[in-house]
C-alpha cells in the first residue's frame, strides 16, 4: 500500500493536471510546449527503454524488487535525466566520467534516498511537497532573471524542508528499524549506484552523437542551403569511429575544409587527413636540453668530475657552454690531460656513503 508521501505526490500531480486542463491560458500553452520538446522525444524514449531494460535485468537476477518502485522513480526521473542532460553537453570522456561519478557519489542522491525512509502524515507531506515545488520553480525563474534575493529565499525554503526530512528520518532510525526495513534501505542505496554506472554505454553514445552533431554544424555553417544534415551525420558517425576525442577535435577549420571539397573523394581525403593529424600519440615527456646534456656527460664515456676518461664531443660542448660541474682538459698524445690543465676536483664523499 502506498505511504503518505506517495499519496501526497499523486494528489499533487492530479491537481496540477486538473489545473492545466481547466485554466484556458495554461491549456493554450500545452501545444507549444509539446512542439518545443518534440526534437528530444526520441532521446527520452530511448532513455526510458534503456532504463526499463536495466530494471528488468536487475529484477531477473534478484537485485531489484517491486517494493523499490518509488525509489526507482526518484533515480530514473531525477538522477538519470540529469545524467543524460550532462552527457549531451560532455565533449570528452573525462567530463562524462566526472558527471557520472559526481552525480552518483554525491550527497544529493544519498540524501534523497535517506529522507525517503520515513514520512510525515499526509497533510504535512502535501504542504511540504507543494512548498518544495513552488520554491524550485521560483528558484529557476529567479536564476534566469538575475533576482538574487528571490533565489536566496527559495534556497532557504528548500534547505529548511530538507532539514525537516533529515531530522524526521534520523529520529525514526534512532528508535530502531526492523531487519526488512534495513534491507530495503540497502537496496535503495545500491540502486542509486548500479543504475547510473549501468547507463554509461548509453551516456557515451549520447555524448558521441551530440559531439558529432556539433561537428556537422561546423560544416553546414559554410553552406547551410546546399549541405543537408543527415547524410553528413551518418558519414561522420562512421568516420569518427565512435571515438569522442575525434568528434570533439573536428572544429570549424576542418569543417570549412570539408565543405570546400569538390567531390566525395576529396572529402574522404579530408577525413583521412584529420584522423591522421588527430590520432592519439603516446609520447614520453622529454627533459630540458640542459638536463639531457648533463645526463649524457655523466655516462662512463664522458669526462665527469674527478674522472680521467677522455672527453666526448658532448662534454666539450658543455665545457664551452660553461656547464657547472664539467671541465674538459686538453689531452696530450697519450690521451692523458696535459700538464698545467686544471682538473675538476672530485666530489667530496658524504660521511654516510
């Protein structure tokens, strides 16, 4: 049976639906809202299908039970949609991973599940949820309009509501919980961890397609009337080979080169050249030239401090440059330092050596 929090949410949703259908001005805005959200409908459908498949797979192996339906709605429509939104704007694997780890391991989702353990009476839940919804809406509007006092007031209301929920849950936990309730809480916490990480393949694909679309925009901006979007989109999806770094590196300079190509063979050449230039190279960092020269001179074939070995070309160059710690003497015919040539004193030995 639904608890008071779930009943309060259902009552508020029903109230918003009745309000939207009965008020004329609100009802007239519904078609425009649907038209603006239509381009993202496919993404929403794909995400819900993937989320349903993940939940079904977790249920088949015993990781999910039907009593977690309310926590599942919180994770799917709260955390999951936030992750998809972050994936659309991510342009690197590092940024995508930071979004997944930050939103998953952050305190917000655990706090949300923690406060869902205990509930208030139905009337209190309706009032708190209505205030939280109003404060969240005011905060969004104030943020876009630059009204800092209103935004601070909305933040204060949300913090007070969150504090009340945490206090309520803490009091209930202090009085003790049954073993079954602890197991349910553990499953809720695990749900908030495995679900977002199981979404990583979908999030990577969303980020990749979004980045490819940005590359296509860089091509079409040259000739927007002559170049169609979807043929280039299909070509780039295959050309970048599902590598997010390649898709992100195709800037407008490469886009102008691609758009200015005369035929398909020239365009394939531009893509091949781009992959050649932008392919990852794993190189070890080189030390500075002076440090590299000193390391060479300290080899056995060099003339180091206190050594009687003959000079090399590198040591002579170091002596000419005045490198500290090296001095190349003048050699006689036998290969020994000539008389009168100052020798570099040997490094004093440490007492611990």
